C-alpha cells in the first residue's frame, strides 16, 4: 500500500482570483473544425462509451454532449488557438505531436482504453506502438470521469496514469478535483514514459515502491520523490544543466489555495452551469476553454469577488488579467536571469576558472528554479495565465526561482 499523502498547511493569506486553464489537448491551427449537429466527428475516430455511442447519449443528454463538442470551434482570445478535449476526436490520430514517438503513453490519461490495456498487459500498456491502438481509442469516454461510464453518475477518475501513479493524492481530494487532476498533473510525463517507465518495465525499479506524492504536492517534494523513484533529469550536455520535464502540474499547485480552502474544485469554474433556449439548466462539458470566455463562470466568480468591489463581469476579467500580468512580469524577469546563468555556466565549463563544487551549486539552483517556474505556470509556457489556481503560491515560487538565479549568477561572477 502506498503511503498516505498529507495535505500541507493551507496558505491562509491567499487572495481569490478567477482564472484560466488550457486543456492537455495539442495546440492546433486557428481555422475552425466543423462538427455535425449530432455530435459525430471525423471518420475513423471512435466516439463510443459503455457500448453506447455519443449520438445515443446525446438523445438523453443533448446539452452536455453538445457543449462538449462546442470546443471544436472555440478559438480562445488569449492566443487565437483552439484548446479543447473535443479536438482529439478530429486530429490526434493524424497529428504530428508525439503520438508516433510516445505511442500508448499518449492515452495514459485521456481515455479508459488505456486503463483496459493496463488491466490486460500491465506496465507494457504504456509503451505500445501507436498503430496498435489508434483505431480503438475512446477519447474522453464517459467512464473517464463518471462511475461505470454512465453520464450523470458520481464522478470517479479512471485514467491509466491516475490508476497506476496518482491514487495517493487523487483518492484524498474532492472527486470534482480528481477527475481533472488525472490529466492535469506533473507525473503524467515523468512516470508514464521515458527512462523511468523503462526501469519499471524491466524490474530495475519496483513499480509498487514509487509514489509521486509521498512527501507532498509542493515542487521540492515532487522533485525529491521523482529522483528517488528513478527519474533521470534531462541534461544539457554543453553546460551540464538539468531540468525536470514535467508537463502541467496543476492539481498539485491547487492544493492549499484559497479556492480549494473554500471548497471549490476545477469544474466549478471550468464547467459552469448554463441554461439552454428552453430554460433547462445543465452542466457544461466544454471544459477546455477559459472561464473568462464564459459569462456564467464570471457570474459565479462575482458571488465572492463582489465583496472586493468588483461589480461586473468586465471588471472581473480586468481583475484576472491584472493578476496574470503581474505573474507574467515576474516570469519575464526570471527568464532573463535564467538565460544569463545558462551562459555563465556554459562559459565556466568551456574556459575553466570555477571549481566544480561552485558549478554544481549553480547547476542545482538552475534546476530547482526552472522547476519552480514550470510548476507555477502550469507547464512552462503560459506565463501567468493560470494564476487563479493558486495566486500567492504562483508569485512566491517565481520570486524564489529568481532569487536562486541571482545567487548562482553572483557565484559565477
């Protein structure tokens, strides 16, 4: 039995924000992709769950299914691109974003097809060639989030990576968090593919001994656990600098946030309750777009933020954008200093004059600081966009990362 994760002390002074979230789906061109009114998608895609097709489910849940496929045509204002779960039905079997390289690891969290393969084949399920599974993938089938695959049933995560590696955390939090956290986590890239997965498959590392969350959900704890479990940092050969290639540590940074303390979960902002033209209320399943794009989500934000003098949804947007820009500015300062440090380390390696202990300390600062920023912004390239997940922690870790750069630069200067 893996050790029970204990939630760290909550950040009591955090200020609540509303924010954005980008789905795990690959970035695609801004041109809109058509989807039929019935919800059926591109030929060759499998759109069936629990022996029932999406078209059949739509007859009973037209709003929920329809809202899921709205993501096919939603271009987000912040970058002019589409980020949606629904896009997987159209482009993943054909796109060139890693499926040939990573094979079945690409469905480690996005489909219960992977979970079925895991039950049948064990850890080998994480490394199957793409051409062996591409025609039978149930992308985002209902069972990924709903117990027994029945729409409307209690929420329950069921992804392959979550089942194998995420239970210590996911079993201890609200299912409304856990179903999103099964994809939006740091371990999906660290544990499900590459060298660590190969070590587990060969028996060099006992899979029963690994646990990403045994020390906690903060970035230092996650890094410590990953290294102990056998993960090898990616190394820049020229300078000897190492980085943790984790994708999107979002469920982790959400822990202890003011929103989490208030009992909120991902779906409260990213799956707003909406009303159709007949006055029927339903839960939107267009999870991928920013809450800033939905009036219903912004109205929900105002139920608390109105006490801060924010009276309209436009003011709410401005409030969030200002918070995002504050973190983005902090990150810009960090990246300038990160580049300076990288050059200094490369120069010291090439020209000498710096003892190895000093170089190693500078490298350690680089590794830890770079990971702090990636942890903060949900993947390394969103620059403040996800500040709502934990505003105080995001600012704090970027600031701490910058201090680490300053320390290392001083050592080498």
